[in-house]
């Protein structure tokens, strides 16, 4: 008998080293990028795209600017109405019989401010009205009406876009807390799970992944946080998802994979981060939505698979999200995917396939049954 090739199949491993120092994430678990832009000299670039700048502001700052813009606008035109009344002498002679003011019943700055609000918001209480013998007032009325419409369009537009931003839709897109490495169809695979909590689906959903780790070139150049593509089905179309129920996204560790020559022992020494990005259109609004998450090297489980969450009920399929993040142990070789492929190709792994068989009990029963030659004897 040929000697059986021995492949280490330690049951489970969490790729973590207690001696490792805590590392900063490039992307937080909730999808926020942990990058701050400092020493930006050309700050005028933010003003060149003022609308986007206003939309990107935090809510409390947006509401403050929203209120401030309107109040300043009303005060400015209120001051102009008061100035016209002051120059014409309406504030002094307004109550005299036979005097025609520019704006009736405008006798102070407060009344000018109220008239400015009524003009821009088109309230029109009817107490303060402009007269036809005031051409400068008519011109100011036209200017305020036009500028007021522009301010309304910009500020209301900012609020509408900010409220309808698809960022909130990403809150109901879930990523598993851990990624796992195990064998699928005799090939090492890196896997994680995604799910959508809403009944309204993400249209044209697609997913991609990046490996973030520092790298040093052959010439000695150090590249911090270098980004490398992780193929999760781009060439086969598996990256396009029909996300009705939770899906396990699989990356086959082959010759083009950055994990091709990494064994468990080697991976424990590596420091990396896997960033996953899920994109698609919101079915209800048609706006593009993006959800992100990441997995540090300490959040990758070696020798695990995800617990099934889909069950068939009477007339429908049911998803149990209590098990969404759950995993279970499975026998997995600790060698690299390259070494595993070589042993498969050489046929050296055939005697040990029972370690990875999904039905070990059946194999054991068949091995206990007498062979055809034994029955003959």
C-alpha cells in the first residue's frame, strides 16, 4: 500500500495573536471610512461645489445654516425696506394726512422686518402693502422675489436630498461579523455572508472586495495600505446578487488570489484588512445605495462554515436571522491553498478525503460491509 499523505486538519482556528497590538481599521464595521483629511490648503474647492458641501454637513450644522440663511436674508431685505422708508421720510411723515409712503403702515425696523418676511414667504396679511408711487420699492420687491426663490430652491433642495439620501437604506443591509476559511469542492475558499432585512429589494446588486495591507516592493519602496482586488465572481458573474435571502459570498483561493500561498501559520503572522462593498439601486427610489464593512485578520475564522438560516415552511421560505452570524466547526487543512492543490493534483489527498466528506457516517457503514470478494469466499 502506498503511504497515505498526512495533511494537518486542525479543527478550528481564529486567526488572532494575543501578542498583536490593536490596529486601526481602514473601514469601520458600520461602513464609515476611518480616514481624516488634514492640512488641506485649497479649501476653496469645497465652496466650488457648495451644494454637495451643504448636503455632506451634519444634521445639526445643516439645520443651523438653514435657519441662519433665511433669517439673514429676511433681515437684509428688512433693512433695505427700512432704509427706503428712512430716505423717503416715511418714518417721520407717514402719519400725516395726504402723505403717500412707499409701504403703508411701515413705521419702524420691526415692521420692515415683518414686511420682508411677508414678501418672501408670500404670506400677504394685507396690513402692510407697497404703493404704486414708489419705483425703488417695486424694484426691490422684484429683486427680493427672485433671490428668495433661489434661496428657497437651494435650501429646500439640500434638505430634500439630505433626507432622501440612501445612506439610511444601507442600515438594513447586513454583513456577518466574521469571515471564514474552509474547503468547498476540494478548494480553499474565503467566505462571508450578506443579507437584506427589508422586503423591498436592492436592484442590480453587486459586491466587490479589497485586501488592504502594507506592502514593500522589490525595489524597497514601502506602500502603506495597498489595495488589492479579491475576486468574488467578477469573471463568472457571481458578483451580481439577487439579494432576496442571505447569501454566502465565496472567494476561491486560487493562483490569482493574494491568499494563494498563505497557510494558517503564515496568515497568523500577517496584518491585513478585507473591505467588502455592496452596491445597488433602492427599489423604492431608484437611488444608488452603497453599504460597506470590513474584516481584520483577527476576524477571519479558519476551519468554520456558516450555519444555514433558510428553512422551508408551508408555502414559503423563512429566514432565521438569529443564526445569521453563527458558524460551526469543520475539518480544514492548515496548509496553504497552493499546497492543497498540489496534493490534489498528485492524488496524494485521496486517502484522506474522508476527513472532508459531508457524509462520514455513510462512508463508515460502507467500509464495514463485506466486499464482493469476501462474500465469494
